[in-house]
């Protein structure tokens, strides 16, 4: 089993703060995906990063794929209560999403 | 994206019984998967549901405990057999569309075993 370790496990911050979530592995992935899961729902894809060193921005969220394609980070600027949820990274070895390895998860709570 | 309907959304079951979970997709998909997510935890892949043939199970999961069917390109079922309290989890179906490289997830089935 190829493990994907996420840190921190839990994060409780106030609205307006910035945060970074890390996803680390010893394996090389063809791509890495970030999902957010809200209570009572399935994970929803936020972004896929494919190229080493790639940076993608989605409004206040910035995703980076490590140069060696073994790690990734998610940075949220000026967090809002709507950002609350479980953030999951998932590594894909196949390039076709036919076998995803999910990270350990980061639970984020943003309070007013 | 793909619209995925999972039924039931939640259930409370007695020890020793079985529950079948259904996953229906609004379009033909190439791959369907079943995951387990224990409370507050990440996702663990149970198996890949193969159309017209036996599912491919991951280490630690066996067909006798988690029989899976996939009769066509839009439908699959997962049965949790002879349940014990340790089977209390969220069970999630996901799919990959033809030509795609993204997994889309259903809302999950929340199972509690007493």
C-alpha cells in the first residue's frame, strides 16, 4: 500500500485566516487530486495536478504539485466558514483514475 | 460530471443480517468502485466492480463478505453480509466516465450495525 500522509489532521481556524494543508508520499504519482467532502456528502473533486511543479489556483485555493510528483500542498487564503470540511488528497499511478490512493485526510473547521 | 444515486442513504441494521446498497449512474461509465469510510477517516477501496464478471477486491476484502454485482454499465450493488458492529461505516460508490480520468462519488450510505 502506497501511503499518502496529510498534515495537519485537524485544523480549527477563524474566518479570514490563511492555512496550508500538506500531502506527502514516498511514491511518484502520474497525477494528484484534491477533494473536499462535506458532512453527509461524497467527496467532490477540487482540482487535478499533473505536472511536477505545477501550480493551480481556484479562487482562494492554491494547489501545488511537488517537482518530483511525490507531494502536494493546498493553501487557502482568507478562509471562510464555507471552506469547512474534510480535505482529501488522492494519488493516481495509472493516469486514468482507475486506482486512487487516498490520503489520511485533513478536517478543517472555520469559525466566525 | 456524473449524477450518481446511492440507495439507501442510511440504515440501521441488526448484527448477523445483510444489506444491499445500490449505485445507479445517469450515463454509461467505464469503471465503478466501492469504498468504505469509517467515521472521521479517509477512504479505503473495497473493490472495482467489473461489468459481467467478478469484482476485483483489494487486500483485506473478500467476496463472501462483500459480494458485488455489476450487470450493466450504469448499475452496481454492494452487499455487506453477516454484519457486525465493526461494519458500521459510510459506503461510497464512485465512477469514471468513458474517456475520463476523474472519479465522481455518490453521497454514500451510512450504515450502523447494532
